């Protein structure tokens, strides 16, 4: 993971609450002034409001700046108590210059917290080592009506002459501002996609300030896009006399990353020997690339060790090969090195694993992942793969994520589709957009053969064929699971659709062969599946698979994420008991709303009932203006999934 994109919202629980006040409490005037403001009347469900968020960046020397932060929050509801957790993040190259906090209780009692009262915590558990730390404290009396405040000053290392400022939070902000203080002769350039420009003033020589008032909260909605994609942002790039604003362009960012990775892809005799072993007998591009990609996915473990610039800069290829582990950019570095040994060139691609975080209008280093662009030798080769991007110079690239062990070469998981990324070539950087795959590349097809007895007992077998993300998700769940854990996984899935079932057997094929579709066969029985009501029996023809989800009726501000293009089909054939006949069947269902479509039908031939349905999703999200169509679609799917055929006893 690239440290440049660490989002600093953190909620830490379990720390002992400070319940003391230092003698001679001295609440600063700026805290009292913020607390005394008459701010906008907020919705009764607003948990808290930021009265002041004031950040000042002072360039102390090239590659170093001092960050001064003042923050005041008023807690409005019990659910807003979490805003009493005050923090500052630090890494190895940071130097904490000062740290204070204050709180004013609803009854007017005042508290002061000093640096020694703050605990040090590590926020991440998915890395072997990271130098990222937080100094954190729970402010006393953080109850509704209280005001809490934080002030700190930190000297930080600047690996890039750019400051990325986010001026929006999950609670409303009354006043937020950023001040940039530069040495004489220095200049700046800004990038933003904000439709409402920030107010810009110049409070002093070589000092500029951006401010916004009454900034609305990013409210939580089910299935909403990521906070980082929704938050307004301002990227400020600064440069000295004789320099240029390279960091404010995608090309310049590519030059910067080229500098960080220079020499990192140099090979070694051990790497060459391994490449020759893996590609022995392989004569074409696909054979060589597949062999090396499989090695990277299966033999090089994901382990992150990030210290200082290591959040951006990969380790040397020879070090990654020797250790047999590395993070995303390390795995990209080693694979690129190995590919070059067989004459295949490749380049870094910096991307974010959440859609719409990277904005075309805001060149910045706000990425959290690195993948690889592999140069394809000719258009005929490109036609074989799905994850192909053509650069501005006409070169075709195969985009591949060596960190993902479940998605084969030639494909990309939905998280990385239809999103902007920075292609880092020897000549600089280029913004590219990955492709959106068709529904037929991500298929779940269930086929079932069943019989139902006169007492309602269901017995049968279901075979699933999975490709794309449907296969990747299942492989992720099953690859490292024990036999018992696999059985529990299957039983949990069956339990969503059936009651009182018995899983008799489960068979998985091609589990460790990600170039092939995953195949799964489940054999089970379910007593009383058919509901006997006198001479009638109610039977749900949709035996397995829940594709509907609830969409509440509240107005939405944000899109609904669907997870990517997909095709799901169910075909179930059921033999009914000889002493029953079909008396009634549900009407066929059909609806196409553009971003998705659904259809189903039931056919009866003698004693056999055949149920078929298909759900096609064509987009990864639904815009707010189309939520009504989504509700209509989900209501139709839900009704169809729960519909029953009526059997009537004949004798």
C-alpha cells in the first residue's frame, strides 16, 4: 500500500478516559471565540459540528514543512462522543513540536490536556511494520453540549512538494481554512474539482489562505461510494525560483515516481536463473507472462514494511526476490524485472482501490495501490485479453495486479475497472482509465436438479460455474480454509435460502487454477421445503440465490454501488410428486432499467417444473437520480425470489 494515500480518519476505542484537569487550566482565546459563535442551525440528527478547522503549512526548507493545526468541535448528540477522541499522526521523519487539547463541559467546567496525556497507538494490523503512529487522547467530559479542541505543530518531511487538503468530513464544518506560507520567491499552483470555489485571501507576504464556511457533512448512506471519493479536495503544489510546477501535472508526477524507482528494477543472477527455470519451453508472450505472473501470485507473499519514503518507494527487486515477500509496489518491481529478462517491457501503474478517488482534474499522489502495465507486442496479442489500455502513443498495455492472487493475467477485479490511474513511463506520467468489463466476464451460473416428495421434502444437487469476481470471491473464501471451514462456508450460504437442510456433499474443482472457471457442486436435502396446506402445497421454484437487497425510501445524496458488471443466471428443474399437479404459477418477470435488467419465467412440462432467471448488471453504480428505478428493480427481484407455485393433490 502506498503511504501517500493513508486516509487519516481513525476511531480508536478502549483507551482509558482522562478524567482530570490540570491545575491552572488555560483555554486559549481562539477556542473560546469558536465556542461562542452562533453557527447555522443543523438537522436534529447531527451528532457534532466542527466549529473551526484551521491548518497552516509553512515551508521551513526544501523538502520540509511545519504543519500547524487548530480544531474545535461541539458535540451535539450522544452519538457524537467519538469526536472527543483527538489525534495527530506521526511517522519516523516527523518531529512533534507541540501538542495540547482542551475541553469545556456543558456545565462550563474546563479541562486541559498536555502532550504527556496522549497515548501512542498504531492504527494498522495488516502490515509487518509501519512507522505510522498516532498520538491520541479521549477528551474529558466529551458529552452533548461540550466543546473539545486540539492544537498541534509538527515538522514533516515532504517527499513531494504538494499538500493535499480535504475540506469535508462526516460532520458539518462551520469554518475550514488552509494557509500556505512560502519563502520569498516561491510560487504555488492549485488543482480542484470543486464547483464552488474556495475563498482566497492573502493574509501576508508570501502567504495565501483558502477558506470555506458551512461545509455540509458527508452523511452515511447504505452502499455509498467511499468517503475519499466524495470529499472535496484541494491539491496545492509549491515550487521555488527556477523550478516548475511538475508535481501539479500527471506528467510531472510520473517524473517524480521515476526518480523514486530508479535502479530498483535492476536484475541479479538469482533472478535470471529463476526466470529461465520458469519460462523454459515457453516461446510466446502469453506463455512467458503467464508463468512469471503465476510465480508472483503464488510464491511472493504480501507483506508490507513501510519506513519513511518506503511508503512510496519500492524495495530493490533483488531484495524482494531474496525475501520472497513485499507489498504491492515491491511485487510490481520484481515482476517487471523478471519480465524484462525475457524481453517484455512494463511500467508502474499507480491506482486507487476505490472508485472515483483519483480525479482527472486533480493531479496528486493520492493513490493506495500499485499494479503493472505490461507492453503487448502487437494488436493480435491484445485481442486475447480484457484488461488492455492503449496509451497516448498508441502502445497497448496489459494491466495486471500481481498482488491479487485470485484474478488471472488478462483480467482485473471490479475495484480496479473503469477508474483513473497514473501510468509511469520512462518519459513521465500519463493519466489512463482502465476499462469497464462486460457482464459476460463476471458470471455466476447455477443449475439445479431437484425432486420434491409428497411431504414437501426437497432433494437434489446444484452446480455453480463462476468466472471473474464471482470466482475470485469464492477462491478467497476457500483457498486457505480447512475442510471444516469450507463446510461451514457452504452451510452458511445454504442457510440464506433453506431451513433445516442437510448438506450431504460439496465438491470444488479448479480452486487453485485461476485461469479456469471455478466449479462447485452441492448436494443437499431440505425437509418441509414444500409447505403442505390441506390439498395444496406451496413450493418456491427459486431454490438458491439471493440477488435482491433493500433500498430505503429516504432521499439519497449519493450513488449506490453495485460492485461491477455481472451476469447471474439460475436454472432449476424440479420433479413434483406423482400425486400432485401444478395448479398455479407466478407470472413471468421482466424489467430493464438501463444499468441493470432482470427476467424470469416458469415452464411446466408434465411432472417437471423449470424455473429460469437472469440478472444482468451493466454498471458499477447507480446515480442518485436513478434510485427510483433501482427500488423498482429490487422490488421486482424480491417478489420473484419469494413467489411460489401452487401444487394441488390429485388423489
